[in-house]
C-alpha cells in the first residue's frame, strides 16, 4: 500500500512539473517574431534532441505501429495549432481554449469505446462550451476569431495526448518523439524562410527554452506522470497551466484577457476542475 502511494505521489509530481514547463510557452513565443510554423519547427529541433537523449539514458526502444502513429499525429496537431493560435489571438485565449481537452476526451471515449456519457459528463460539456461561446463572441469584435478556432482545435488534438496510453499497443514516448520529428519537418520550409541564422541572440535563447524546457522536459515529465497517474487526477493537476500561462504573459508582456474572455475563462476553468474533482471523489468512494 505504501509503495502504491509513493508511486502515485511521484506520478502526480511529474504531471505537475510538466504543467509548469508547458506554461512558459505563451510568454517565450511572444519574444520570437517568426511565423508560428517556423517557431514550432525550430523548438522541436531541440525537443527531439532532449527526447533522443532520454531514450538513450533510459534504454527505451522506439516502437512504431498504428496506435503510436495516431498518437504522433495528436502531438503534431496539438503543437502546430498551438503555435499558430498564439500568433493570432492572446496567450490566455489559446491556453484556456486548449484546456477544453478533458471534455473532448469524454466525447471521444463515448464515440470510440461506446461508453455512454453520464449526466455529469453532459452537464460539464454544456458549461464548458458555454464558456467557449464567450470567447467567440468576444473574438468577433476583436478580430481573433481564426486564432480562437485554431486554439479550440488544438484542444481537440490535445485530448489525444491524454489518451496515448489507452491501448495495449501504445507507447507514449515513441508517439511524442515521432510527433516532434513531424513538427520539425512540417515547419522547416517556414523556418528557412525566416532566415534563422540572422536572428538575434535573444530569439534563439527563447527558442532554446521552448525546445528544451517547454516541450522536451515537459513531455518527458508528462509521459512518466501518465504512467503512474490516472487520467482524471492528471488532468486536474494540469489545471495549473491555464493559470500560469496567461499570468506570466500578463506580468512580463502586458497582454491581458478582455472582460468577456475572463468570464469565459472562469466558466471553462471552473467547469473542468469541478468535473474532474467530482469524478475523482466518486472513484475514491467506489474503492
């Protein structure tokens, strides 16, 4: 019993550390004046090196199969859409709309595994999408509609990341590494067009932080955490990211959420956290 507790505590710590690493993305992307696809390609060059080193040190063998490739596409879609959205809307809008991922997990679980949604699932989905509507009403007047749409789609792909270990053929680390390689290749033409070698030192410093910390270390921590932590408490712990991300951008870059977006953010954040808390308490009561 004590061993299970320590393993869960370690898993929760890994998920927490991944959320902290992910949360610096919005801030450091603001310092890079490149196209979103170029940023994504550049940062993934360094994240691939981090993952390759981790594979070597942990003696983890790369696996390639249908499930792993689907997971790689989820990683690729999440990262590409996140980077583009960050350039088209506020960092706060991007991360909160991406935070709808747990609701998409519920929807896809219902569709793919024929698991009927509970009353709690439906109520949570209604509230979350009510909050999303606030973002899109606000974006119509602010000109951020495309960025908000892409951020929401990023949440759809991000839900696949939380499902990386949902199949016997899964290998989350392999999916992450292959997804990062795809990110490098898809954005490489845009990166070359930016003439990266002529960039200032501070731009490359930001790219290094994004690649090594915000992606590389973050995904190492997340994959290790998901091995030890169930999806519900993991997504609950990850709730620190949509708080830290816009907070850091507001402090260091002066970018603030509009009043209506704040209302939407509060609805989405509280709904997702409440949904996970209730599910967690119900699960504990059944054991």
